[in-house]
């Protein structure tokens, strides 16, 4: 019932952006967003949102709740079909956007009786991590491709690790994804990357 319009962590690691909508289908005319809950690799449980999430937000039904978006204050609407959150590290338990995050979106209301089987799930989950630092680290080894005498072992190794994480996520094998993340990527988001001669990443 939910579509993620955007789910990413900005390359600078300053914001986790979550933009979701109830699908624009006739079945969901009386379905609205209810809440967003976020777990990470340490709090994830296979049965759904944990009881100790790193973040939770409930769309209010009454009163006034104000959110900050990229430093600006906004007031969300109620019974909404679209919501955009831009979360800073301090908004999450642990004050960090480093990690493998599992974003659960819950809806309220009832779809029509003719909704197709399997399209009436109350909870939809998306997965996100900031891969930019990992791609930057892979770039440190890309020079190996110019060596025609030796195989690019460091570059190949890092790319295979990234693909293993991606494959585990895409196939829904989240325990394996967590294992790969913790083994290969945890704590490696702040690696200093050597820039090019102009200091802007160019050659």
C-alpha cells in the first residue's frame, strides 16, 4: 500500500530522507499514513519493528506537532497520504546515521473489499545505508586496474563485499545483510579519502 518516493542518506551523512506515499489506487481511498519506525542492525528483529527502535514517529490525529526539515520547522497534516521526514543524526537513538537502517511504514484505515490478495499489508519496510563512503573507499583501489601485471585484488575484494551486501538486501535476506554490514562496513563511514590534485576529487 506504500511507495517510497525517496529513501536515502545524503552523501555527507547529515540527513536521512524518508519520503513515502499511500499508493494512488482506488483500493486505498480510505487508507492513510499512521507511523514510521526505524530499526538498525543492532535492534532488527525478523518479525517486524522492534520494541527498541532507534526512531519512531506517529502521524498525529489531533493537536499540533511540529517537525524540523533541513533546519526548517513544518507542521504536518492529519489523515495524510504523503509524508516527508528529513532526520538529522541527533533525531535517532545513538545520535548517528551510520548503520544499516530498516524503515517501517504503517498505515491506518481499511482498503476496499476488492483489494488484490497480498496488496493489503499494513506495514511496508525499506532498507537504507549510506554507501557513499564505501564507494569512496573502493576508489582508493581503482588504480589497481591500470596494473596489467597483477590482478586488482583490493578493488575486486571491496566491490564484491558491496555486492554481497546489496544482494542480501535485494533478496530480503536481512540477517545475512546485517552480518555482511557488521563484518565489512561497520565503523568505516568516516574514512578520510585522498582527493585529487585540485582538492575537489578530480584527477
